């Protein structure tokens, strides 16, 4: 999956992903191609997002481009289930264009749903619209 980050503000990096502010209330996680997600990288991801949101005293929804992840272990799923702060990370939009990405995301949502609402999308524009509506509600 090719992700265009044109016009997005780069806010940080972890061992397996790049992070962007798409809009003031939307962050994006762009995993490196063929990324593996484990407990360490999941913790890095959540901590980077929360540090950024706290520093700017904001709440946001988070887009995650899941097609770029080829493996995610139970440790990562546990972190995503317990570590997010719903007062800052309002919701998660998982964007996937292919069957494998959708399968990975479906397993994640069933086995380890985060405290914040999480929904699957096939395109980023629909994900952004949903996030805007969720942020406005909360």
C-alpha cells in the first residue's frame, strides 16, 4: 500500500513506523513496508502519540495503515488494548485495501479491541470523515 503523506506534518518515528499530523485532530501511523509489530513497537507507537497529544493539549483520532504490517504478536495486541488513553486517542481508523490487511485488522478488533472506538475503512477519506465526527461527539 502506497501512502501519500504530502501536506502532512511529520511528528516522529519509532522502530517500525512514521507518524504524522494530518489535521489538528487527526494523526496517522504509517508503518514501514513489511513491518512487524511487537510489544516494544506497539508501546513506542502509543507513547509517541500520547506524548504529542499531551504536549499540544489535544485529542485526536488516529489512522493506522494496516496493510503495511505483515505480522503482529500478542504482546502488541495487549498494548493496543490497554495502553491507549481514550481522553486523548478518541478513536482508531484502520485503513486497509487488501484482504490480508483486513484479516489482520479484523483479528485485532475481535481479540484485542482498544478502549477507544475502532473501525475499519477501505480509504483514508472515509476514515478522516469518521474521525472528525467522533472527535466532535466527544
